């Protein structure tokens, strides 16, 4: 994941008609006569950027433990929680999208080890709206194990948001990371960062700005991005940082289950 995407190096476009597969994703059959527009391509770029930057995902939740992950971190209390990939989030507001797959690499697992996650296992999934009234999407990725210093883990993943650039993908931080404490966060720490993604091969196309939020506690770390194609299409910047943080806290509650 060479995270915080949101690795990993490949996702299918964010919604039907958003152009061809990017970075080796596993795509569905292409829709007929799909027209590529600047804004729809930028939405696809956001999905890819989140994947490359932070998604620890692979094949919708299959565990992957890297050789370096097992050796990271100090002796910690038993981990109380693990991460799962439920079929839906927020009482069906979002449902899993089987057409978008994010793959994990050994480099991603090494990075989780560097973040201080001991015996890390990665998990990731992409969710689409469960209602035809909305086109919002949620991308979730993370790892679970034992984490001695949640603050350090969050800072490490936030720093990784812009440390990997792919073809046609340039990401820059907008402002500085923000400490947030949305309702339901409980004992975790969370920071959010606004990112701007653009296509260096098409400098005349407008960039898209969107938030990414990262949480960590003593056993789980997760990254959540809400993608809003309707906002992008009208020239907006998607959801606000606070809205993304609120969704991230709810996602955390949905994906964490007792490890025992």
C-alpha cells in the first residue's frame, strides 16, 4: 500500500461508465458506449489514489500477513478486536461492491510493520450506495494486530497518503492533518487529511479534493474515504472533512469485532 489507498495498486473505476480499469484491477464487463468526462475520470482517480495511498485491501477481506509484519512492535497486551468486511455498512446505506477490488502487497505489510502493528493482517473493501438516490461510495482499508502507540500509527499512515504516486496520479496534501473526535470514536485516535488528486498527463483538467480519515487503537487501524461523484460532477469537493470523520467512526464500529 504504499497508505493510507488506499493500496494495493489497482482498483476498478468508481462507478459504471467511469472509464477503463486502472492499475490491474479486476473489472466487470464494460458498459456500452460509456463516455469519459473530466469529472468521472477524476472520481476514478480518487479511488485509485486512495487505493495506492492507503488501502490495505485484497480480494475483499482475505487475510495477508507479511513476513516483516510479525516482527514489528513490542510486547503488548492481547488484542481485543479484529477487522472484518461486513456485506453492508450503516444499516444498509452502503453495500459491498464486488466489482472494485484492491490488492495488497508485501510492501504494504512492511509499511504496517513500520507503523508499529505487530502480527498485522490487512483487510479492505469498497462499498457503493445501497440506494439509487445516492451515488456516494466508501472505501475502507486497514489492518489489525497489536499496536503499542496508536498516535504513531496514525501519523505514519497519514504521512503515507502522498508518498506514492502512480501513472496519471499526483496527490498533494491540502493543509495539515486535523485531529478529530467524532461521536462513537471511543478509545481510538483519529486524524483526517484533505488531499488533492490530479492527472499530470492532463494539466488542463481540474484537480479533485477529498478527505481521508485514519483511526487507530491498540489493535486496529483503519482508513476511510467517502467519494461523492455527484459533488465532483458539479465542481464540488465531495464530503467535508467532518462528514468523512463521522462516517469513519461509524465504519469503525461496524468492522471491529472481538478477536476471541
